[in-house]
C-alpha cells in the first residue's frame, strides 16, 4: 500500500519500507522552513509499520495537528518519556499541520487504499495526558478557555493553532487581563497538581493548555456557538475604561509614544490574518512564479514599489500581494482581494501611527474574516 505525501507544489510517493521525516532541519526529507524556530528540528516521521502508515510526533516541545476529511483537527501531543505519540492514517486522506512561529505548514497524506476500520491498531495511550482527572470548568473558566482556543476549534482551513493572548481574550469578553490570567492559571495549576505533564514550570502555558483541552475533548467546536452570547453580553456591558494620562511616560520624557490600543489591535489583526494566509499564498506564488517567486512579484510592480522584504513573514507584504498581484486574480474571490487591500491600508496607517478609531478596528475584523474565509479549501488549489 503506497502513500502520497503532498506539501505545497511538491508530491512524494512512499512505498512500504520507506519513511519520511519533516521539520526545520535541512537534513529532513521535507524541510518546512529552516529559519522558523517555532518548528522543531525534526517535528515528525511518516513510516509504514505492521501494514499501516503511521504519523509519529518526534518533537519534544510541539504538538502536531491532525485534520480529518471533515476538517476537524486534533493535536497529536508530545510523547511522554517511554511512550510514542502517533496516529494511524485511517482515513481516505489526512492533513498533518505543523505550526511554526510564522506559518502553519500542511502535509496531506493520501493512501492508495485506506485500511479497514476494524483492522486499525490503537495508538499507545499517554499515561499522563489521558488521566481521568478533569479540571473544574465553571462557565467563567470555560468562556476564557474557549475564547483563547477559538482558532483550534475552527474547521480547517480556518483552523489556527495559535492561542489568543490574555489581552485579546480580555478585550473580547469585556474582562480585565488579570481576570483572564487568574482563571487560566487556576485551571493549569489544578492539572499540574493532578499530574498532567507539560504544563508545569511554564511562564506562558497557553499553547500547551489549549492542546491538552482539545485532545481530551474538554472543549469542542460547538463551544464557539455557546461563547457567542457571552461575547455579545461582554460588549453590551463592557468594563469601565482604565483612565489614561493625557501624556504618557515616554512622551513626557520627550520621546514618542510607542503604545496605542487601537493601533496595536489593528496591527495584531493584520499579523494574525497574514500568518493564516501566508502558507496558501506561498504555494500559489511558487506555482505561478517558481521558487524565485519574489522576482515574479516584483516584475508586476512599478520599480519604486518593488518589495524590499523577501519573505511573507512581513505581514504587509503578504496582504499587499494577496490584494494586488495578478497571481491571486481568479484564485480567490474579488471580495477577498479587496479586503486584503483594505486591511493592508489600515495596517500601513497603524505602522505610521496615523489616527485610527475603534470603528477602524471593527472594519479590520470584518476584512480579516472575509480574507480567512476566502482561502482555498486546499493549499494546492488553483
């Protein structure tokens, strides 16, 4: 039984007896991004064992994310010492997501003959992460956890394995940041006391906590519907604004102010949206222009508008290409391209510290949603 592995424009066919490794190290069979330190050197392995194709998480720090044909994703956690963390390719196709600091990379696995369900062996259980101990999830705790993990609960390709920040959760629910931190930390401390590994000693355990909750089915996609009325209630009765001095400390010292909530929020929205778009867009550009895609992009720009940055990690470059480059015309709907141009305009205004309002934040959210929903269902589409 052969297995096809597709990542971007590349396709590899594996026969039994051959295995494939992937990660950021250039010695891997598939090097995802050598410069992204958020990806483990060797993140995982695909191998044929006992008549089945198996995905194994080899990272000591980062989960993989397995998406089934329905679009639902479940983390494949880091293995506890002495065990393996693996998933049998038990569907007509599975997508393995590897989340870095910049992009989320996808490997699509398609066996030429899926195994029969009755023949599939069970993956070894993780003796710590599958404890029967459960944290007390009151509604107050659940709302901050679901808001924090919302990206994990969306169906692929809108799945985004990056948790919201504490401040983003606070703003969404009309809470203070300290309230959010306390509720999250209370859950984490209960789990650590119960012996769940991977959560102790972390200054910021948001990612590990989200992945544990999702893998244990303690939060699920339907919780997003449950959360929506609570978000609306938070906006209907927002917390009183914290009084701010007319002149901040930096400005009072003769230095320019470096912080403004509206500007920071619009920048965060643009960065988050570009991070979701970048893997899809990179595949498209490579198909249209080849590996030297930046030269192809610049050939379509006026000389004074040539892209100086050379990577789609630059969120404004990413949005600019999505909105303006001919390679995206017909690949996504015009509404998506138009929203990319508008969000990029707002991001440029934020970068130059222009006057922006909360109405601009709302517009940025709407444009971001249009862009995210406008991405192709599969990264190699078009």
